[in-house]
């Protein structure tokens, strides 16, 4: 069986055919437009082979694997990883994300799959999960923790919803120990905050800068402000969203003092509509210590890639052997953490 074929419920599933079904079905007109740019090429064999190798490698970090187990994808986005995790044998997969458009798209394509999957999407906050204590065997956070508004409470919640011996797997490519990653990430931050619209920066397309989004929100909620005041307030409310943004404008109306929140280079901006961070940087050792403070037993690896196979896969296998991790993290883009709740061995 090749990498793009999965055995599920007694039948062989062609992953490429499944992705084509999702993307070409008539309900695709109801998906969030972002879905079609979020993934590189879900119907391309090269991209999906790489994706499946990556996912299998990530799930292999879980002691005992994920077959038959209850998994939470925390920050699941459009749910492709959650869907494939179910196909790879998880007993149930729950997807949680704060972005309503992503969850709507996820729910829409689940309904048109040619078979039923035990996959359950929900809109919610990973810092206040809508699940009982000890609900899951595995919590996944892939390229998601860098967007969380409240990492400290996410760690508490992950610990709470995991059963004793359960595993939290974190994979992220925002490694603050790599100077190149830091430089590129600062450029991404500045583009998301200030634009211009339409620019492409390190694989990210800026549809509408945050400063423009804040201006639109302020103009809508405070129609008596002049266009000049709206523009000034948008520049002085970087990092604010929701009620915090409204309160800052109300304080300006009361005092005529501009809020002290102008954008500073090297500051991770916040989406003014959804309230999530854009690609926040992490020192993986600091993150590991925070997990240990909560009570997790933690393993940390550098990740060099290699999901395409070949020499890079071999280099990743050799150089990310744990004794090399402190050295390799200085030039690796990504890192992986396995955190086990009491009762498990890291």
C-alpha cells in the first residue's frame, strides 16, 4: 500500500481522490475562500505524499500510537489534519478552532464525504476548552500554538482534558532560537500589521492589513468620528481587538488622548477580528519549562523537515537525535515537543 492509500473500515481509501472529492463537490462554493489558498495543493501527489509522511511521523511521536484513541486537534483550522488522523485509525477526533469560517468549511465537507468519520468540529477557545476533565488520550497542536492568544491557559487546559498517561504533541515552525526565522517572522509581522494589501511575504499573502481592518471596525462602531480620527486611532490601537479596541476608542472620546499602542517593529500583531496572534515566536526550551511546571514530562526535538524523503529525511533522523538538539535548534526552522501527563514516560 502506498503512502496515499489508507485502510479504513475494511476498505482502501485513496487520499488524493478524497481530496479531489472535497475540492470539486458542488458544496465547495460554500467554503471559506481562504481554504483554497491555505493549502499548497491538496490534489497534487507530491504535496499530499509529503503531507502524509509528515503526519504519520508526527503521530508516531505518541507512545502506543493513535489507533482507537480519542484525539483533540487544538487549533484545527480547516480540519484536513483531523480528518486524515481519523482515517489513520484514531477512534474519535475532535477539532477545536476559534475561526468560525474554518469550522463552517470543515463541517460542510464532512457532510459530503463518501463515508462517515468519527470527526467532530467545534468553534471554541483552546484556553477554555468545552470538554470534561480527562476526555482525551492525545492533544495535537500543529502550527497552532504560535496563534493562541493565551498559551498559559492552553497548557492548563491540555493537562486538564488529557487522561493520565495522555500525550500532548506540539509541532511548530516558529523557532525563536534560529536567527533567520526571527528575521523573516519580523518581516511577516510588519506586513500583516501595515501592509500593503496584496503583498506576498515568506509564503503569506496579505489580503488586508490589520491597521486597515481596525480602521473599518472603528469607523463602523463610531460613525461620528472623522476619517482623520479613525486613521489615527487605527494606528494607535495595534494589538487590540474586540472589547479592548472599543474601550480604547471610548477612552479617546473621553480624554482626547490617543491610545499608547502604536505598532513597534519586532512585536507580534493580533488579528483585530478574531483576536489571534500571527506566527508568534517561541523559545522551545522556555515552552518545555512551562509544560514541566504544569506537571508534564517533556521531550524536545529539533525538526529539519524531510517529509519528502531522501537525504533531508536521513539528516533529520541523525541530527535531531536528542543529544544534538541544543546545537541543531540554532539552525532548525521547527521544533517538536512531546509532553506526557502523569502516568506516562517521556
